[in-house]
C-alpha cells in the first residue's frame, strides 16, 4: 500500500492580490463536493466493482469532474434538451452513453495533464484507471446485477467503450478528441 495521498484540487490560498494565480480556479469546493458525493467509495470500488487502487478512485472523481466541465461548456444542457424532446428510449440512452464516454475522455485528459505537470503517475496507476473504467461499464454492471446483458439498456457505455475513451483522453491534449457526439457510431 502506498503512503502518498491524492490531491485532486487545492483550495484557494490567501495570497496577496499583487501575486496573480498561475491558473484560474475552475471549481469551488461546493461544486466539487456535489460531484464527488456521487462517487463510489474506495471500498465499493475495491470490493463491489473489483477495481482496487488509489488511481481507480482518481479516475472516478475525474470522471465526475468531467461532468462538471460538460456543465460549464453547456454540453450537459444541450444533451438534456435533446433527451427531453425525444420519445425514443434508445436515442435517449445513446445520448446518455455519449455524455458518459465524453466524461471518461475528459478524465483521461486530466490524468495526462496531471502527470505532465506533476509527474503523479506511478507504475500500475494507468492499469488501475483502465480497470476501473472497464469494471463500471454497463455490460459488466448488468452481468453482475442480473446475470445477463441488455445493450439497449446501456446508459454509460460498455467496458470496452469506457476504456477506449478514457485511454483516448490520456493520449490527447486536444479537447476535440473527446467529441463523442460527432462520431458515428460512438464505439
């Protein structure tokens, strides 16, 4: 077990006004807490989803922060509007899958950036994140819950899709690479 602890965000410090921040603070504590409260605990990830490791937790939190980024960019409201106008459950689910896979890609971009800026990844971390992405794929979740898979009921994407989009984000610094909405099919 590693002794280090992850630091996903820093609270604003009381620095003098004359010293500008290197980067603007994107998330308030209240916003972060709202998104993190939806995350499974380390214990859930380890025991219920077979996704142990501190980077598995980092992936889940980064995914939820990805939703916050989607919200800021207006993507979430566009998707919700499209879902609200649709009467086709399959179309509604596909929009949800695209939103979730984009959040996976954004989580991967965070991992890429954090590693480039702070050299945070250790051996095995990437595998922990990829395993977590796979373990919470709709196909694996359905199989564990009911013993069989119903692809039409997917709302978050398959294990393969989630791994693919998280990996895509990790390999990119271009937000356009996370555009799940213009790809047909989303695979």
